[in-house]
C-alpha cells in the first residue's frame, strides 16, 4: 500500500519549498520530507540541492519518490545517499519498493527502517526484472591530501582519468546539474576554497564520464575524495587489459606527483548513459586497490612481504612508497582477494591513515555481493 500521508509543504521562513510534496514522521521518530518526480532522468538540480540543505538544517531525512521509469544520474544518486536520503519507487503494479536496494515496502518510512534484503522473497519483483546493462563501466575512487597553499589545484584525478578513458574529451563542472562551467581546475578549486573548512562537493561530466569531487580543510591540509565513473563500451579481453593498465597508471602517476591516500577501481556492466536505474544491475567487481604512502608509513608495512604475499607493486617515491594491488581476474575471487589484503591491516589505523578515503572504502565493502556458489556474482 502506498503511504497515505497527505502532501504538506515544507516551509523555510514561512515560504513553501516548491519541491517539498509531503512531510511525515516515522515510528522510529525520524522526521522526513519527500519530493516526487516523473522525470526520465533525475538530476541533482539546484532545487533538489537546496531541498537537501533545508532538510539537513531542519533535521529531516530527504526522500525522493519516483515511478519505475525514472533513473538517477550518478551524482544525484551518490550525493542523495551521502546526505542520508532515501529513494522510494512507485511500482506500476501497485505498491512501493526501495529504489536503492530493491526491498519491497508498504510505507515510505520502511525505506530506511527495514534492513537490506536477505532472501529473494524480500525483493520486489520489479527490481529483479532485466534492465539495460550494455556497456562496461569502471569506477575509480581516490582520496588525496594536499598542502593548504594558494597554488594547490584540485581535480587532478578526474582530469587524468578523463584523459585515460576518453583521450582528453571536453569536460564541464558545476555545483548542481546540469553542469555548465567549462572544465577549469583553478576556478573549481577557488569555488571550493570559498566554502572551506566545510566539506564541499562539485560535479564533473564529460563524454562517457560522470564524477563528483569533494574536498575539505583538515588539520593536515586539504583532503580531496573523487568518485569517477567512465563507460568503456564492451571491450574484448585484450582491450580490457589495456584499459585496466591505463586506469591503474593514473594511480601510479598520482603517487609520483602528489600524496594520494587510498584508491580503488571497480568494474560492472551498466546502462550506456551511466544512469542509476531502480532495478538490479550486475554487482561491481574490484580491479585494483591502492594504499598511499601515509598508510604504508603509518602501518610500518613490510613492502617486500606484501609484494611476495599479495603481489603488491611499490609505486611513487622510492623512499616513501605507496602500494598498488592488482586484484586479478574479473570475478567474485577479486572480492576475496581484497578481503585478504584488508584483513591483514588494522582497521582503526587504516581509518586514521586514509582520512575521507576510509569511508569510501567502507562503502565499497558494504556493497559487495554475497558469495554465489554457482558463479552468478561475476560482472
């Protein structure tokens, strides 16, 4: 059954927000505000970004309500979730489901009060229907630490990954979607600097590329965390190997010229337009893991031992090396290999060494597929 609450405007200084369609309070005490859309592709528009800010100020969980035909841009999906938001999908046959996890629900509030699905019976049938997943996508997550200097420029990984995946095709950036500023790292950095020390996120797009770049001032300098998604078509095995090398080369170069903290690259099949559909996609598979020099030094890691045990490749400065781990063939075994590497490290020290990147690494692990004895977890 759909939620029976009547639409109520959200007000700020007695002025109704144009995107707030209903308010509610869950049984667990969570106050929420919902906005509804029937857009084919849901962008993180200026209005939605403003709604997120007002919801945070007023202590409300933001809820996006759509039908089954709506997909989210990668930036909208990521920032909506990072802001504590939920996505509720109205199904064509009646009823609701969690757009991010696929669980069948009866009320809006169950999008966050119900746990992740544990059996196939927990999923809504509509979530399990086939969806277009016609290209291979590679996601790169990389965190860096910069000195707090005037000459510091943010956005280097985004630019280098665009060069590697699209031969330097034109990009644009902005605080909301659709982005309209031509790519310029100086202007981007200056815009973020005006908001420091608080965490600020901007969006970048290019040909077959979608990225978010977040940065904040800390007592150690300026920390940057980039999530970059690129579509690479349907390469044959040899072509995929070359692409993996080019993408990993970006991490190698960053270790030589800057202070990257952590990096992760994953592959999955997905829609050609890179959007996030309200239906099941093949699970991602990790390709490589990067541990920066601060983690290597903080842990006192034995580089020679990790090279022998896990095939770690020392990269960057010889006196202060970082480590790059190739996780092998695309398949569930890559998750097992990743777990063995991370399991050999102290998680508390890992979080301390990797800053903002530690949270992204935890997000990746939380979204890992469960083992499938029949091999169905392969991308």
